[in-house]
């Protein structure tokens, strides 16, 4: 199986989780493929972001959702459709953690794989 970060980007955010205020979020779209099978997952991880260069990961304020699973390979067309709906999915799973991603306030440029 090959796991690829199709998309990841850091954003300003707000989330209070386990008594710790979180001011940043890492948003990802991950592809996991092998043996003619493909799976895509959207995920958000809220982290403290205590300083401008603080991107330390947080493993307790994490939520993910499977967006697609089935036979096939990576597809630019499918990935474009998933990226178009990524914000909606991330907003929905962020609510489960009581968090909000500020889409208009990226902390770094997006990375694509």
C-alpha cells in the first residue's frame, strides 16, 4: 500500500480540546492505494500553535472521515472533485471536536503530493 498526502495545509483555527486551547489546524486529504484498490480520507488535527513557528502536531484533537473507498487507482478527476468538497467535509468533522478552521487565514502554503 502507498499512502500519499494529496493535499495538506495549515490554517489558523479555534478549538478548545482536553482543556488546551488550539489556534492552528492541519487539514489533509490522504490517498491510500494498492492492489487495484484506492481509499481517500479527509482529516483535521487542531494544535496549540503558541508561536509563529510552532507547528507541533497534536494527536488528541484529531478527526477524520473516509470520502471514497473502492476499486481503482489515483485519479486527477476524482481528486479534483474531492478537493472541491474538502472544506465542507472538514467543517463537518471539525464540529465533532468543537473546532473551527479559518479558511481565509492560512499559516503556510498548501502542499500537494
